[in-house]
C-alpha cells in the first residue's frame, strides 16, 4: 500500500483497522498451526481414542442376545419373572432359535449364555435338534424337549443376559457378581482372583518403580555432574539395552538366572551358596528383568532435569553453612522433583502394562493384569472380560496419576 | 611485581585473610595461580580484577573452600584455613547468577543460613525481618526468586549472604548479569552497604570501571600473578607495568628506548627520531627497551598543546563523537591507533581527517614502563 493511497482515503478509525489486520494475521497463523498438528491429531484419533473408546464400550456391551433374538428379548422384558414367560415369547424364542443357525448367531448366544451357566450351549443344541417345524403349544413342546425350559430360573437367567448393557464383566473383574435379586455381592472365596491380580500388578509395578528410582537417581546424578566426555560415554551404556529387543533381553535373563545359569554357577563356584538359588520363574526374576528393561526410562528424565540444575546452588548452600549432605537434600533434591515425577510415572505406567516379561520369567503367581487380558482375548474370546479388566486398569492408573499429581504439585514449587 | 611491598607498608595490624605463597594447578602442568601473596584487612573492600583465565576466580574459590591450594597456605587471622571445609568457614558468598534457591521463597532463602546454624526461632525471624527492611523487599518476602527482577534477586542474594553476619563477604562477579544502569546503581548500593556495616569484602570482576568505583584496593591479575595491588587512583595514575596500564582505563602505547635517567624522570626515544620526557617506571635503567603509556585525556591538540614541553606532529584518521567528548584517532610515530580525548567545546570543527595536527603532553603524563 503506497503512502499516497493512504493519504487520499478518508481514514477509518485506526484501532478498528488494526484489529482487523491483527485478526487476519492471527487467522493465518491459526490455520498453519492446525495444519501442522492435523496429521498427528487424526492419527491419535484413529489409533488411540477410537480403540480405547471401543474397548471401554465392550466392557459393558451386552448386545449378543438382542442382535440374534430381538423378539425373545422384547418379550422377556415384559415378563415379571414369576412362573414361565408367555406363550408368544416362547414361540418367538423357538422361531429365533431355529433362525440362529444361520450366520453364527447360535454360537454367539450359546457363548454368552454359558457365562451365566455352563449348561446353556448344550441345552440350545439339544433343543434345536428336537425342535419341530410347528407346534400348537410351544411351552409344552419345549418342556418336552428338555425339562429345563419349564424352570423359572432358566428364563430368569436368559432375561438377565438380555439387556443391551451389563455390568457383569466389570463386576466379575472385581470379584463381584449380582445375586439372585440383583444385589451386588462378592463371589465365592475360592473363585476370587482379580482383586489379588490387581493388587499384585500394583505391587510389582510399584516395586519396579522404586528400585528403578533407587538405582537410577545416583547414576543420573553422576551423569549430570561428570565432564561431558565421560558422561556421554556412560550415556551410551545406559542406552545400550535399547539396541536389543525386549524379548531377547528377557530370554537372556532366563539363561543368566536359571538354576545352572551363569549367576548361580558363579555363586556356587565362589562358595557363597551350595545349592542353586531359585532366581527365575518367580517374583525375583520378574523384578530383575523389568528393572533392567525400564531403568533407562527413569534415568533419562532424571538426567535431563539434573543437567539443568547449576552446581552453584549446592555451593551456595554450603557457603551458607549447610553440611554438603544437607545441601544436597535441602537444595538439590527438591529441584529434581519434576524429573523424579516424570521418571516414576513413566516407569510405573509402563510396568503396569507388562505382559511378555512376567509371562516368560515369572511364575503362575506373578502374572499381571495384562496376562489375563491376553488370556481372555486370545484363548477364550471373551471380549467383555478383557475389556473390563483393561478398563479397570486404565481407571486405576488415572486415579493413581491424579493422586500423584496432587502430591507432587504440592511439593514441586519450581515454576519456570 | 610489587605484590608484597605495597601491602605490608600500608597496615601493620594482623590481616584478616592472608594468602601465603599459594599455588594452584588443575592439570599438574600449568599453574593457574602462581606464588600468590595477598593480605586483606578487616573492613577493606578488595577487588580481584583481571581478564578471564587470569586466576582471580580460582583465588576466590580457594578462599571460599571450594578449591584446595596445590601448595601454600591461606590464613584467617592466625587460623590455617586449608583444611577447614567450606561450610565451616562462615563466609558469606554471592554467586555470579545469585544461586537463589528456586524452590524457596525470598524469606526462606534468607532464613536458610540461620536455620542451618540452628538459631532460636525468634532471633531468626527478627534477623530476617531486619534484613528484609534493609533491602526494601518486605512485600516480596513470600515470592519466589524467579518472580523478581534481576536487581531484586541481586539484593536478596546479598541479604542472604549478610544475614548471618559473616566475617567476610565473597562476591563472584555478582553484577555481571545486570544491565548497565542497574549495574551502576548496585555498585553504589554495595559500596554504601560496605561502608555502613563495616564489612570486609573480596570482590571478583573483569570490569575495570566496576573495580575502580567500589574498591579500597584492587589486585590486578594476569596469567596467575598479581600484577599490581593498589588503590584505584594509584592504579590509574601510576600503573606498575604495561599490562596494568593497558587494562585499567584507556591507554596509548608507544614502544621506545630509555636514553637517559635523572632520578624519577627519564628521556625516551621512540619512532623515527622522536623523543619525550617521561616518569621512569619500576625495573628500568638507561638503555632498556620500554613501552610508553599516555592516557588519551592527557593528550592535547593544536592550540592547547602550544605551551607543552613535548609536541609532535600527527595525522588525523577519524573522529568519534561521544557526546561529552570527542575521540580523535591519529597516526603518530608509526602507531596509527593513537587516541586523543578532547572536550567537545575545545574542538575546532575545521579539522578534517588527513590533516596534520600538533599533539602535546607534559612529562609527568607519560610513564615509561617495562616492555615485557
């Protein structure tokens, strides 16, 4: 815009003009920013938000019966739960049962009803085999095929399995169930496993995190205080484990720690022990392997924070009369809190989801939640349980994170 | 080197701090500090001045206890300090970037040295409160250091090093991070504090004007050796050698030879057939090579030079206008960086670059210094 043109035109109020220009400049910048993050946002939505959403949904999803036997389900919803359902409902059931042979519906319904009671798949098969083409009285016909159809509990259980949303998987993941009258109760003591699995998962992840912190903090401090030449060399050693795959490292621990492995042999050879120690396929092995794998994730954030803390703080504290140890704890350590927070959260959350390592180097009593998730997905095809276990783990993690965040924020007073 | 002579003559009482033949090397080959002898008396403001790598900070760190002398001793009054750990020395220290603890408030920072000394709570609060008033930051007591301006942080660092009433304050380039105006104000503030509280201060800087402004005595370091230790006036007026002359203030240097000596005066020839009267510096005799040192503000131009005993022809290269004065860069006796500093009022505007001018000075404005 030339100066002449500006001078010739009656001037708009300058600030309005300015605002417009600012807005236009800002809009362009905003578009650029959106354009830059769009691919990542899209990627995250497709591979992260949607799968997690669908997993959360699967933990309460209960549409198997409704999708295969919509009329039966509708009829059962009207039923008051005493005696037997109406004749029309049973007729619909018979018709839908016959149709369910096509398209795999029968398997789906059988599997779902088996979660209520193991007899259902067989019962459905038997009934289907004996089902006549037509009947005057479906109630009577069904009871004749199998007396189970004449029992109120059978229909109650089917009724209970039919609403489109259920909390049974989530309850089961917490060793809870609905009683006969719909109240929540603990399951029989000998069947309870998940509470202890969750507890065990937390204990292992927490223990690994603490060990990593105890081992990683001094090393990170050393790395941050050594001259760059030496610390770079050591840093390569810290990162060395990343060069081999997790599976290889885990397998290597089995070889090292087994009864006639290197560790036991050298301990016996040096006369410290007489009989080999059980170091693998138990909790010790799990800790060894997991700490080894996760240690760099503790060291790196600690190192990056410590690198930024000037040594003059400790010198200042010492010059003010503090003993070097006091100076370290009162002045240096509090400044590393953001690194400790990042490192522990990172290691803890990664450890929570560990599956391969405990599966390989742990015993039956060392399997973590992920093992059961994998079991339900791969072996029994029970997506509801897998999703429910996963969701509860996610919820627990978020809860712990919130508590932790609160705690750390209260202590972490460094604002940059 | 006149390290010891100028010291012991001025004061006969026991010095507070004494460096005795201190040497320091980091690699076993090069001495960072060579045979250092230095006494600091109670109530003195002593500045260690020098370019980077001259050993001044190493000296301060040895005094603070963060470095150990390779040989020699450091005494505090009659106590040998070498084996006293830094946290037991009871020196207040102000660091280059203040080193205020970022996770503590201003108040907590100031309280820290008192708490480590386990003083009674009431006394701690009284002292913290007093010193907050003194540095006028009471309303900032609950803030964190990062929420303060550079000057305020500097004052907090000062307060923290003063609050436990140490017998010695060490300052390691404490004003380096401040802008020029603030730096000059803080220089005066520190100087006034020193006078009011009767502090003993050892101050390290590479800024010569800072050293001249604040100090009772300045020790000029170069290459691990104290080149001269003296009052600011004497350093400027009577530099002991060419390095000091060059480092303190502006200076014109001309290489020459001592022709004749008469007491403190001498005659020096330089360039091609030039000669001037000069004050004889230390360690010089007839026939020695010398470097003449002339301050730019003592060089007079044309009319102002007519009455002066030493007058020479120079050629003007350029003028640099600096508001209150003008720098005239000339070529004189083969040195084309010879500067005269002329008050703007005295300056004749007819002068052009390329003109020949007459430059003049008095005998006593020239020092003949050791050429090495």
